């Protein structure tokens, strides 16, 4: 609800055509309505898969997977790497840690609450 950027890394099957990237960037229609434009870029490839980075701010339920489905992409792996100013790239899957005071301050500022 605060529209803070959320960054995800998605592995999808196959190669991704430029037209598909353009559609994702412009927004696609889901049940809730049209998604806001997303920042999407190819960050690599692994075998027969393409690795994409998505930056969105809506955060609808399973939004990335559903956006990909609409444009014909099958997500095989998805990981959130950043929430606003907070990076969780180096946090092992399924683990957690307490936020530092400076991270709490940065998050409040990103939310417009501090």
C-alpha cells in the first residue's frame, strides 16, 4: 500500500523476446486490473532459461508469476532480493535476521513515515 519498490530475480523457461519485455514494462492485465509499468531487464541466461530482474511497487499476490503467465513465460524460480532500501540478496533461503537500526530508519523514510 506504500508503493515501495520490490526487486525480484525470476528464472523463466526459454528465451525472452524483446516484445515480451516491452509488454511487461508497459503493464499487463490481471484480475485486479492493469499492473503498473514494471522495470524488467534480462540479467543472464542459464542453459535453456533466461534470468530476469523485475522491479515493481504494487506487490499483488503472486504478481510476478501471473504477469509472466499472461505473456507466455513459465517461472521456474523466483526470489525477492530487495524491499525498498533493504537488500536481502545474501540472506540464505528460509532464514531471517533482525534489521539494524539504520535499516529501520531507511525503511521508514522510504515509506514516508520518518
